[in-house]
C-alpha cells in the first residue's frame, strides 16, 4: 500500500528530547506534527553518512503514522529538503559575515539564535575562552558563522571573546614577536610538549631527534609564538 509523503517546515526543535515540530498543510488545513530527529523508516537510505543538523526553517518531507491505537499521529522518516533562510545567511556571510543574535543554552550546550531567522547555531568557544555566564542568556550579541562550506558543521563564534588573561598575554607577545619562557612537560620521539604561562597554555615543538635528546622534562627554554588559534597554539624554539 502506497504511503502519502508530506512536506512541511520545521517550526521548533527540542534538543533535549530529540524531536522537531513540523507545520504542514493537509486537506487545506494547517497542522503541526512532531517527529524524532533520529527516527528512520526501515527502508530509508542505509548509505546516508552525514547526519543532518535540523534547524528552524528546514523544509522537510515525512510520512505519518498513528500511535496509541490511532489516537495520535506522529511523523517519521524525516528527510531534509532545503532551507532558504539558512541559505540567505550563508550568502550574506560570503560578503559580510557579521550577524546579531541571542545567547541560548539547551541541555548544557550553548547556542546563538540569529535574530531575524530564529535559526540556532552551536556556539564554538576557544579552549582559552571563558564560557558565557547564564546571566547573559537572551542577551543580544554579535557573531560570525564558521564552517560555512560544510552545512553539517556550521557553527558560530562571538565577535567579542572573553579570553583568559594568559591568552591575552600571548596575543600581545605574538603581536610584538616577544620571546616567552616555556617548560618541557613531555617528550616523544617526534615532539616536545611545553607549557607556557605556568601551564595555562600548551603547545609542542617539532624538533629533530638530536634536539629532542638535548632536553628533559622540567627544562626551561625560550620560545616565540608563530600561530594563535581557537584550538591550537604554535611556538618555535629561539
């Protein structure tokens, strides 16, 4: 028996319970139905490798079935089709990657809700950045989109970062090419791992075998920052 395929738009997402609400038209009436984001039909695409991150505004297709002996209806076999509002943001980001949104927290994870589209983006924080205080929930913030070429990985970062003091020192040292002291914490056959600013920052030195043999754990040496990123710091020995 052929099953009718419906299409609709995601209107809200419950990350904690892992379901979405979808608005759609049926018999000229507007209806809303829920669907678990992880639920798939038995014969759905087994080769699907990339799990779609559902967002408000997603146009989706789905099937409908009865539960509780037909007393309620739920959607299943949810499939993403497109999201015009998200595409509009991505097009804007290509020329002017600056947006306004609101800090949100769901199930201990931080998000930014874009002001006009209501689309949620995971907030990407640096390893050396303080987590926002819950006092700032629902505050307006400026942000940029990251990983815009990978739809499944799109996230957001704040324009104004609350870095720890040691990372701010590293930024100044990097700008002025100032040497800093590093302490060797671990030695492997291919690299020397070091702590900077009393262990607040970590990096590693790619050294030759002869250079590695000249060092031991606890040794101090002078290094210079050559790269500072949200997840990685690169130094070189002076």
